[in-house]
C-alpha cells in the first residue's frame, strides 16, 4: 500500500510499440477526458518527452457498453501482442498479462516467505523447494453467501422484534486509487497526440484497468477494508451488549449466539453483515438505530483512509437494494432476477441456434450467466455445458450447430430457468436441515410488454413497444398515417410485440398491455373492420402466436397515464425514455425489429390498397373507448417531480377511477413493478379460450400483507417548488397499497422521483431515525459523506 503493488511481470528490456485498437476512434474524446482526469489527480505523467526507454507502450481502445450505447468504456490492452512477435534480437515478445501469470505458481526459495508466516525449514539440504501461489487468491463474495447472511440476520431481527435494513456505496475509480510499484512504471506508457497533433506521452502511476493484477489486488484491499469496518463496529457492539443484558429477549439471543460461537470459532453474535465485490460494498444491519451507527463507522473509516467515494446517486439505503446484478428484498428474503438481464442472456442463446454467434459473444454471455447462477441455486455443474460449447473455438469463429446440439440438455436447463424463475428465496442458500416448514412459493415469471402507436402530436410518429428495458420503434410513413386510424396502428403494435417476443425470447410468459381498448377487445372477441380482421387473422394463424400462447400470453388494457414506457419511443422521445429507465435502475437498450415484425406494415398497406376503403374500425361487443388511443403524454413535456401509481383497467368491467388533469406533469409508476393479486387479474369471457391467464403477474413478486388501513383523505405532497394534489389512497390499486405497506420504499433512485410511503412502513421508521440524527450532535459525521445528504421530506441522497 505504501510502496506500490508489483506486477511481477519481469519482462526483458524491450521497447514494444503496438498500434492502438480500431475501437479507439469512436471513443477518443472520452478517453482524452479519462487521461486528463488521471493527470489532474496526480495519477499519471504527461509530457512531450518519453518518460522511459526501453518501455512497453500500451495499446488502448474502447468497448461499447452493452446497455449504454454511446458511452464507451476505456480499455488498456495488456494482452497485446496476441500473435507471436520477435524483437530485433529474435527474442519473443510476450504480453504483460501472460507474464503476470495471475493464476500461476512458483517455487519459493527457503526462507523467502512472509515474515508473519515463514516456510517450514527443510528436513535436509536436498528437499525440493516449496510451490506457492504467485499472487494471493482473489476471493470474491458470491450471491449465495449474501443470501445466507440475509437468512441469519432476518431470523435474529424477527426474534428481537426489529427490522432488517440494507445499504450500499461505491468507490470512485477504485483501481486508480492504488499505486503501482515504481520499478514497473515503464511497463505502461501510452503514446498519444494532443489537439494540435503533437506527440504526447502518458505514464500512469496507478493500477491500470486491463492489467490482470488489478482486480486481484483491489479485491484483497476491499476485503481488508470490510474487515476493518467490521472489527471497529464489533468493538462498539460488544460495549453496548453489556448494557442490554437486562432485556430477557436480548439476553436469550446473546446466550444462544455465544454457544454457537464456541462451536464455530467465529463471532456469531453479530447483527450486521458486510460484503464487497471489488468496488461495490453492501451491508445489512438489524434495526434502524444500529444502521445509523454503522453509517457513522463506515464514514469514519472511509474518511480516515482517504479513499474517494463515487457520486451520491450510486448509494442505496432502505429495505431493498440492487447488488451484484440482482435485486434484494429484505422483508421478503428474496433475491430477484433482473428481467432485462434474463432477456439478454436468452437472446444470445436463441441467436446461437438460429443465426449463429461468435465464441467471443458466447463467452461474454457466460460471464453474465455466472452472475445469474442464483436461479440454478448455485449448482456446481450449472456452467459445465455452457463453457464446454466454446472450449475449443476461437473467439472470432461462429459456434458450429453440432457443438450446440451436443450440449443442448445443459443449455435447455438454462433456458427454462431464465424464462420461468423470477426470484429465489434466501432460504435456498442454507442447508435444508436447518429450514423449518416449506420454502416460500415463488410464482412463475411473467414479463410485461407495453405497446403504443402515435399518429399526431409528434414529428416522429411510430409504433413502439417496451419490455424490461428493451424497446423497439417502427417509424410510420406518411402513407400509413393517411390510410389507417389509430386503433389499427395500435393493433399493429400488439402483433409486432408478439412476433418479436416469439422470435427473440421464445418460452417466456408475457402480458401485453395496450392503451387502446379496441385492440384488447379484438383479442378477446372478434373484429368487424377489414383491416382489423386481417391483422387478427394474421396473428392467430402465425407460428409466433402459437409459441407465445403455449408459453403464456395475455393482452390487457392499460390507461395512457401508465403507458409511458411505450408512449415515449412511439413519439421519438428516446432520451427521455433513457432517463426514465435510469430512474428505476434500468439501462434502456433499443433492439431491431425482426424480419417478420418489420414485414407487417408493408403487407397491411398492400392489403388496404387492394381491398379496402377507409371505413370504420368498429368491433363486435363494442365498448366506449378513446379513438385517439394516445396517452396523456401527447401534449406536455416530461419534466416530472414525482411518481403517481396507475393501474391497468379491467376490460368489460367498471373502470378504475382515473387521475384528474393537473397543472403539473405526472409520471405513472409502471404496472410491471407492482404485484397483482389474483382477484384483480383481468379474466377472459367464458366463451373465449385464448389461453389460461396467469394467476400472478408481477415481475418482482412481493408477498402481500393483510389489508391496508382505512382510506385517508387526499394529501398535498411538496417536492422542490411543485405542489400537487395526490389522489386518496383508495384510488390506488389494492396490490400497490399492499406493496407500499410491505416494502415501504419506491423503486427509484432519482431524488426528483419521491413518494411518501405509508406511515407504518419500515422505511418511515428508518427515515425518522435519520431525521433525529440530523438534529443530533453526530449528524455531520454520519450522514454528510461527500456531496450526499439526507433531505427533509425526501428519501434519497441528493447531489
């Protein structure tokens, strides 16, 4: 830590100057900003003179983020050269990562071991030298370990009558906060050109992203930091425990934990757990007051060590959080699979069988699946078949179909898990002999698809759809706008959604939500107008409809105020869609239309030109509907201070009370994130048998609590400079009310998107404790970390 970390590469004294990668061109401006940041912090040398000779000049480039196109990540290629190269003395040039040999072993001379753990003296002079790892082992926490922590802490919380809270932070540029040993500076020199085209040299003094050693060293540093925080907090807890012996409940808990500690040799009397995956720390704490004291300790250690923390936007606190790619819900003890990640993995597997993918893309997908192993209950053989597929295939080669068929049983198990398992109980991570009673049931996964079409009120009318962060848009030609009324275009959106899901993600159960009652009623009954008949028949007779209906298909109506995720792309407002998704912790990604989906509109236009005149799009069993078919976002801007929930309407029954128009703009909480009780799921008429509707259709299942308290009068919530009248709680859906009372936290990290939780929620208790802390003498050290602070009347750290 003081003198810098050694790469242990020890190459011969060669001057190596590989060219930069072609991927540098599209992201060169961003790379320049990163280099300037390193110089400003004193992490790198910059000058017109070469800092070292000989020197290894690094090849740099960028890689596109899978979920954030247009924001490439800077990479330094320590694996260059990939092909054999000889220097002028005919000595082979070996890449630095290969020379580091991060997983290798070496024979360590006798007496050369660490002072704290010297090797055993040799029994005789001829004894062979001992083999030791070249680097300390890199031990990263697994999701199963966090689940185990959650089970133990929740049991303690229930025994003591307290609630389990969780929080997380993030380190800023973690690798760059640690020095490289000065004798290795010459191994990472970058040749650059300034804005005027003059030659410039950069030489980072810190651990580089791309070097094999960086993750190893930083994970071990993170483990050391977590142990330090835990040791300090243990000392505080030990003192407080002596003051709590008069409480018989606590004394009984402490006695039981003391006996367990004697058996395991560990401190089992802990009411907290802390883990860190490289630069992402996460902790769980029993009780709101204990959480505040833990935040104090965390801030003290971070401030004392001089470590830099990331912006406040990346912090989370409450009874749920997202860590290591999964959602974690403390009150339900569930780990929730992120739907957009499941769809990404399914897409790669499906394209491998149909179109073909490269081994490099398959390997990247395996890295994603490795984080999603929780749905396979961390089975040790979960990844055997997935890695065997590319065992002998070069990165840039297409995987042969014969290899995929050979390992199809293992691949099929992954397809089934990703398509049907939305979450897993924490109890699955514990030895089953310690579990009393049956494990909590988790309903099958249902992915919610939103569709919309825009005809007026925008300069970019389109038919669009959205599912779990993925969206598509089909621009409408002037010919289509003149030919068809909005109900026809809305029906095209439903058909396109079925085609895309069936082709890209076969096997997943879906609920399609449209803000056009016409399209929904056609799907539940039949159409009279020619174009609607043609679309309905095309859909019912297609193989795509069979694929979706066999897996689970439902089409329902949703009010326009809740259809923002499809309404925005249908009007070309993609930037606002990305910002809205970001507020919910989702990275939006546009996907192309499949060939079959893209062909629907041209074929409909040809059919209309040949057989139709402009006629009514009336339907049988007609009901009142909005012919405009557009949501309320058509006439105002999306600069919204808060979220208001809206529930899908039930077709054929009394409509739910809708929100009245306000002077300020309102965002609706997407229905996909709310649990729907069985009695509110729209039912098909007895004469229709499209499919058996799902009994439960949330993407994130949350167990429902007893009925909420009696409805209250409408309240006025002040957010920044806006004051808006919210509807009384009885206008919310029953599932939404239950969700608020069970979790007490809104799934949004944007400070501008805040909603007052129910007064009896767990999160209200934590907020009250934090506001008391703000008024206390230790408030500054506890809650003011960098630019973050706890805002009165809101529940998010704000920059």
